[in-house]
C-alpha cells in the first residue's frame, strides 16, 4: 500500500516531468494522477456583492474587502495568501457533518490553525493555514472534489 509521502513524491515527479498522467495498479487498489491543463481547470463563477470586487485571477489581482462598518479596502496581492490544496481529494470544511466549520470568513488564524480536511484514499489530511492572518474568502464548497494546487482559502496576512 502506498504511503502519503509516496503519493506526494509521485505528484511532485509528475509536476516536474513532461508526462500528463500516471496510472499505478497494485494488489489492493490503483492510483491515477493527471496533470490539470489550463483548459481542463474550471473555477466556480464568482458571485459579487455590492461593495465587494470580484477579481479575474485570484492570485494576481488585488482583492477588495468590506467589513460591516468600514469602506471597501483594496489589498495588494502581497497582503493576501492563497491556501491551495496539496493533493487531489474531497474538501471538508468541518471535522464531521454535525460540527461547525474549522474556520469562517473573518476568523483569525495562525500558521498552525487547521482550516479544512482533504480526504484522499480514505485518509483524512488536516490542512493548516500556513500563515497568520484573517480568512477573507472560502473558495471551495464542502464535499467538493479538489485538485492539486486548487485555491481553497484567501487569508489577509497579519
């Protein structure tokens, strides 16, 4: 059986190679990894709310944030950290269906704060924030299949 470290290494090797996919079969299962192509990657349409600007590219454009009593404030891309999925799997915002989400928009996080779980090959992998700051946007839906490198959260750095 493959270990999580082995899967991470295979993902890294696939990313660095000219291969587009890898198929591995073993006694108790199989593993298939595919590179996402620009035309194959689909993002959910952005819903806009008055006072909040939608950016075309979540990693390069400035983000506008509005709190209840404050005017919209534009953040430079260096102020915003995008937490991405380190693997392919199912995204969960909470530890169980009955539990509250790990974080909500407006939550303060540290680099070690668990923000979600990604289930891959029946393993529950806790994903940490990686930076300290405030969660300003949740980019994935609970129960959604996510790809390697897909944006999950935006955090305004502290």
